[in-house]
């Protein structure tokens, strides 16, 4: 179950620099996550994320003025295992072709141009992207590096029942504003798997035409497809395949 909250003007008792005004009440979601009433901006949200009060479980995103909360556990087959297939593919691919780094979920991505702070299901960046300063690792107050700020080269999102609107509409628009070159979308909730690579073209995302299920990634210079099979117990399992562009018919 996902919840969307629209921040209102308020006072932060924890942040003395915020001017006194009407404070929104704290919001408790499913008795699991408490959204402080003083969060009214991306900067407020980032301060909360770095505090001890930030929840260890669940997903809370700041999406251009709205706080999006998903307190539910992710479904095993259609979300967790589909995501794991991409994690495994990226690991194997980058061992063979070390062009950059893949970052799995639970890492915060902040993009000020899109007024966005979220934890994608995965992202990839070229070494050159980090070297040029388009993406930066930001140290936490107490521990190592706690978030990435800027624009990665690929974003991966796995659609779930609770994230459908967020993934297909809200994040699509915000990732476009963030100028992320490719948005990979996967929906494994049906009998088959819907896999799209959206490429940023003329300031808009355009779907990549499929060739027998293969989708071209300009960022990685390869084509990819995902297959759904059954394990020995009869449950769905997923494999992400890779091939050079020269092997494609187009």
C-alpha cells in the first residue's frame, strides 16, 4: 500500500533555521513510518534521511513536493526476484566489461533539478559520469557515503501494485527532468514480463523498439532481454540476457 502526502507550510522544532508558521501534524503510516510535520522541502527531507528518526524499513520518497510512502514488503516473485535477475546480470556484465558501477536498491538518489529524492530499484553510472561531476557521492553525518546526488546514466524500476502510478507516470516525468539518459522499466506481475528501455530523446522519453524481444541500450552498447521460466518447484524465475549490438538484425 502506498501513501502520498503533500507537504504544507510548517515549523520545524528540530531545525532552528525554519521560520515559525503553521506546522502540519506528523503522519503515521500503518504504524510503521512516521513522517515529521516539519518536512516542507527537499532540504528538509534530506536532513530527516540523515537523522536517526528515518525508518529502516519501507520506502519514502520526496517527489517534487510530495512525500510518497510505501510501507509494504515487496512481493517475492514479481518484484524481488525480477530485481535480483537484473542485479545478477549487471554484476556479471561489469566484471567482464568494467565500464562503470551498478548500484542496487536502498541507496538514496537526489536530483535538485527534478526536486527529487528516492531509492530506485537500481541505477548505473559510467566512471566518466562521476569523474565529470554529473553524479557525486555524498558523505553521511556519521557513516561513509549515504547518498548519490546528480544524474546517473541508467535508472531501473520494477513495477509493483503499490508503485504503478509512481513508476509509470510520476517518476517517468521526474527522471526526464533529471536528464537521466535511460529509464529501464520492468513489470513482471502478469503471465509474461513487460520490459522497456526508455531513451531520453529531444527532452522526452521514447520507447526503444524491440527486435524479437531484444532492446538496445545506447548507454551500455548492448541489447538486453528478460526471460521468464519456471524453477523445479513451478515458481517463476527470471534471466536477463545480453548480446552485442552486432548480433541484432537492426
